[in-house]
C-alpha cells in the first residue's frame, strides 16, 4: 500500500455517536489521500465495533491506537498515535469535530516547512449536535449557516467562520485577535517537528497540553499560520467531567516553565 500524503489523528473516548459523525465527515473530503489514526484513550468495546463497521464504509484506512483506561491520559495516547502515523504531515483533531469537505485540502495546500497550522472551530449546542444526521453531513447542511439558523443558531460574528470564503477568509485569518496556537481540535504540522520536541508532555492531563506543545514548537524556531476562517470544523457539544482545578493548575505551572526556560524538549514525551 502506498504511504498517504496526510495522517489525521482523531482523539476519542467512549463517544461513538459523535465519532461516527466525524468519520463520516472525513468520508466527504475533496482531498482523499489520507489515513485516519484513532487515538483512543481507553474506550470500551463499542468504539472498536464502530471502527470495524466504518472501515467497511469509508474510502480511507483507519488505524486504531488504543490504551488501557487510566483516567484522562490524552497526551500519552496522542504520542502513541504520532508514532503510528505513516505520513510526513499530520493533522490533529478531536472525535467531536466534524470537518467541512475542504478541511483536509486546506491543511494540505497551506502546509509549509518551518510552520504549523492553527485552525478554528464552530461550537454547536447539544440539541443541534444531536440532530445532525449522516445525510446532513453528506450534503454539508451542518455547515450551512441558514440551516443552522433555522435550528436556532443566533446571528453573531462567529458565523463568519462558516460563511467566509476566498479573499474574505484570508482577511479574517489575518485580523483575528486569536493567537495561532496549537489547538487539539484543529491543527497540523510536520511529523519530524513534533518528534523533534518529543511530542506532548505526558505529565499534563486536561487543560492546555496542546498549547504547551505549540509553545515548544515556537521555541524550536517554528512559526504558525492562522487559518481559523479557512480550515473549518463544527464542534459537537459534550460534558467535560475530566476538567478539574488541580489539572488546570498543574498544567499552568508546566506551561509557565516552558515559557520561562524557553524549553524545546520534554523529558515526559514520546521518548522516555
């Protein structure tokens, strides 16, 4: 089998309903030459069964990287998934983010040595997250702002994430006040760059581990591209039971040390 041009890491944990919609979103992609690597932080059997079912329905190969459930250990499973990627270039997203049909293409055509890409997301409320069907994904209705308004989405500036095209999206990418940081829901970079900073810091649980990786990539000399209004996904709603004040405080301390010491390498990453 030929090596794909892109590896896409999708993180998940016991969320088959959302994951199925995300995998179906990747089936609709204009750019087809990719594999999907599932970074599974200890899901039970139904996730494995879903992946076997979806592997028969989608055009792309699915690689299932799984580890025992040991609490929230996303950094650890992401490092294992990075190692499992066969392409030189990696997109990272979450199992609750449905990609628009041009999602992979936008990352692919904007990749550049010395850079990583930071994309955006459009957050949906729980009621709309639930009612999106596979047919809505296939026909891209869930990215149509009028369809979403009919379901109750208010008129706000963030709607530009779904409506901006071409030159307008480039201007909005340029003027947005949001930093082009590494975001777990929508970022991409070269596998060798991620390996050169030793991946994610596995001491970090929920809260900022993605950004800390990005900060080490910056310290390593990389720049970032802001594609918040071009690389688009809709973010399905879910509870965050793993978010604790302790994990947030611990991660803030690690990130502060990374900034202060201008760290490039973590001793708690891919290579131990």
